């Protein structure tokens, strides 16, 4: 059953809404609006590139096009024109659904184009399985495209359970990336209301808006939440459910959210564009119980050479492109590239294999050092990266964002942070230098910019 059919079959759409920073739309009207036969014929069975500016336009187009298009390739916000062209090429797009905010009129001149406002009226009495193509969230280079089915994307959503009365979802994420799409589908398959974020919206404005809309369930990366914790507008929010994913959720950020929202369920989830949703942890502790290794609820998780591997019906089918690398190994597992370490009866995330800093032949995971730094009093967030060194090749450098209560003697603070790290980290992992910065760069997916930064 396609997305629109599921919404219509669920019923009870009266009073539910989609809203963004500009407007509020009645969900029932979006789902049951007038259809245009000519637009439907132009899009039916085609491989479609969706390149719109705002999330409201993206949401309405996804509802209209699932079950109609053969493939739907989602273009995330703030992509360079050459990367959009690469997504169009790798998805073998035959037609583009766009607006001026998402794609300039003279871009992709060889690709037929339908205005998004017209595409909202597409719909068909018959349906096919639409393949969804999602861009990975790498911070440099052209993103890879991962092919998913709607069933796989919705595999972690309990569609049999009715949502709690008054449930309103929201996320710092964009719904055209895996994490945000999960929130969109949770709201649509509930069904529930959904408040959409905006790529250019200040954190304070977003918090004020979701508070006014009565958001009850809200998701973001740890970096999103660290920015939110620095905002005086956070007290506008009274959630029942707070969830983190996309980056390592260390104990410091989990404890801070527990202190801020004592009545809410605080969860952190492991998921990726390639591997799908793996598991959710709600015990308030960083890492995950070793008991999750094995098979449960149709998901198999194992650790090989300190790397997490996942096999389930929720994973992507394959990479798209002219000569794509293999996504799934012969035994059906996906190597996530995330490194873990067992400590007693719990596994802890160390970071990405691709992010290792080589200090004179010894390896350093930036996230491990950041976890230690972030618990130092007065620190809001940090980023660890390599600094070239003529003898060791590289040494560890930490960039730190201070809270207002951190104090003004920066020289003393730098020495104190390094002294704090020494007994907690191996010598080669201790920062050789500390820099104070006003802010750290965040990708459009809500993650700290790392490689190439």
C-alpha cells in the first residue's frame, strides 16, 4: 500500500496538520486534494528527481509521487549544483519536479521539468512500488545514492499502534535525509501532525515555533541538541519524547537532556542511510547493551574487527550510479564503518573508521576525545581534528565552544582542559592545542563538519 493510500485508510485526519515556518496545511486536504490527469500521466512510471526548496513542498510531493513514480530521488538542501547534477545522473532521472528555490530554471537543461505546485496534483487509481533514492550525509564530495523501498524505510515504525492523543512530531533534520524521512514517515503512518524545520532558520526561532505548535516528539543530532541547550528559548518546549541520532550520544548530552526534560522519554538511536534503523536505547546510558548483539525483531547485529555490521529488511538495497560499489556483502551484512568497543556488558561507539587521526602511527578517534572534553565545566561542544606536524605527521587539536559561565581567563582554561584530558586519555590522544571558537560548522544533516574542515 502506498503512502497516500495508507493515510486515507488510517482515517482520523481531521485536525492533523503539516506546518513550516511559512504556513500550516490541513493534512486531510493534502491527501485528498484534486488530481490532474495530465500531470499524473507525465510522471507515471518515471524516474523522478525531486529538487524543491522547502520541506513543505518536499512533503507534499512525496505524498503525491509515492506509488506513481518508478523511482524518487530526493535532493537534500544546500547541495552544490554539480552534486545535484550527480544525483540526477546516478538516479537516471527522466523528469524533474522542482521549484525556483530548489533548482534554478536554467539548471539541468536536458531534463524535462514539472513545477512542484503542479506535481502536488499528481495521483493515480493504480499503484506501483516506488524506489526511494536517498543521498548519504558525507561532508565532502558528491553524496552517494542509496536505493530503498517504502517498506524498508518504514520497517522500524510500529504502524499497528495508534499514536498517543495530541502527538505532534518535529525534527531538526530535513525530511529529504534518512533521519528526517524517518520522522516524516512516523508522522504520516501514525498518522499525526508534523512541524517541519527550515535549513536557514535560527535555532531560537525553530524552538519558539515548535513550542507554540505543541510539539510532543522531537528529534535531532547531538550537535543539534547542544545548540538548543545554548538557547534561552529551550524552555518553550515541553516534549514527551526526545531522541538523538546521527552522531555519538555521549553521557554528557544525555544527562543534560534528562536534566532539562525530566518528564520526557530520552532515547538515542543507531541508524544510517545504508543500514537503516538498527536499534534504540532508552536506559539513559551512552553506548548500547551487549545483549543487542545477535538477532531480534528481524535485525541482526554483529561486530567484526571492532566494526558494527547490520543485516535486516530495513537496509538499503544497493548504491545507484554508473559503477557503484557493493553495498551489501555476500552474506547479506552491511559494514556500517562505525567502530565500537566493548566495556563490560556494554558497547561504546568510538567513531567512524574513515575519521581516524594518525599520530605518529597511533590512532585517535576524534569522538573519543570530544567525549572527554565535553564533560569539562563550561564547555558547550567541541570538535577534534588533525593538525599537521613535521615529526609525527599530525597531532590532535581541539576547537571548543564555551558557555557563558565558563570564565574569561582563556589561557588558564586551555591549560585546565588539557590537564583534564591527561588522566583520561592515552598520551597521543591528549590535545596538543586548544582553540576557542564562537561556533562550529554543522552540515545540513546536523552533524559536525569533519573531513576537509
